[in-house]
C-alpha cells in the first residue's frame, strides 16, 4: 500500500440558493472530521444558484470521498474538483502592521515588491491590502516579525477553472 501525499484541493460546489445549504455542507465536513481550510460562497450570475469554493487538505482518496458525499446532499447541483494547474486561484488579505520611523521604508519596500496597496497610514500603523495566491500571501506575512503584525484578515481561496 502506497502512502499518498496530502495536498490542498479546491472543491467547487454549485448549490441551489436556499437557506441552510452552507450549514448542511459544513455539517457534513464536521461529522466526517474533514477540516475546511477555507470556504467562500457567493451567488452566481444565476440568482437561483450559489457557488461555494472549499479548500480541503487530503490525498486523492479523501477528496474523492468528500466529493461523493457532498454530491448526495439536498440542493447540491454539481461538485467539481478544480485542476490547480489550469485554474486561477486568489485570496484577498488586509493586514495591519506596526510602523515606526525606522521601519517605514522597509514596510513600503515590502508593499512595492508584492504590489500591495497601502490603504491607511497612521503614526504607528500601516494597513495593507494584498491580493495573490495563498502562497504569496503567506510569504508576505512571513516578512514581518510576529510583534509587528497587529491584525490579519483573509478571505478564503477564490478560483476560476480555465477552459
């Protein structure tokens, strides 16, 4: 028996836009002890449908099992495991960082390298907005010492499969 490497998978779950659907999906994950790494849900261009993007870590077997179980839920229209080689995936992050006169230039340099937007500057704080892959945002955060970071807010992964 070979041990498969765990990795992140993005599930695109198209559902009928009804109350309680997201709760049923997250409940299934909870009951089966699957961890949701990130989740994003929004109405599609068709108002009756919502698309939910769920990032889950596991191997091929686990993801196949999750997909089959989600497909059985009421109001689920379609479940697709996105091919990460042919999809565009992004996250959005707001990060508030401590600022001093000594760190000002370093902070602005980091922002420039990552194409981060400076949304707010105060004597002791800079608020950045960064959009990129989850790995890019992780790299951005690692450039700051833990005591420099005041607060981080991130969306879940949003992705579109390219045809």
